[in-house]
C-alpha cells in the first residue's frame, strides 16, 4: 500500500530515502489518478524493499506540488538520491511505470 506524505515528512520519506521513491502527485477528484493508483499499489507490493511508493495530495499540499512544478495530475516522479530521476505525466499502463523504475533499482 502507498504511504500518504505531507510536506513535513517529504524530506525524510522521499529526499533522504535510501531506496528509489515513486511519488504520485494526485487528487481525489482526478479520474486518471484513480486509474493509476491500483497500479502503483501493485508496484509498491512487488518491489517492497527496493522501491518506496508514496502519494502527495496536491489539494492538501499545494506548496509541495508547486515546488516540483506539478501542473497536471497525475504526475509521477521517481526520486533517487534526493533528485528527480524520471517522470510520467498522466495515466499510463503498468509497463510504462516498470520501464521508468527498472533502471533505477539496485
């Protein structure tokens, strides 16, 4: 299951994580976000220990969304060593997310 992250926890949970972190910037009202959510939950389970998956609600955390230039949701950013290593804007099939994360797994 994905972890919901607030601005206060972002540095610890994402930027200082010792494994790559997939961050889903989403909102309750966003239908494409709802389509992507079960895919990301599956990836979180399948890659447990190698990849962390977290969610940031852009309605609750507008400063965080703005900090990373989020203008369209869902936007999924892959962080590695505190830096954005890859991104996917919009809903996509599971294969797209797997291709996005594979090169960054230990």
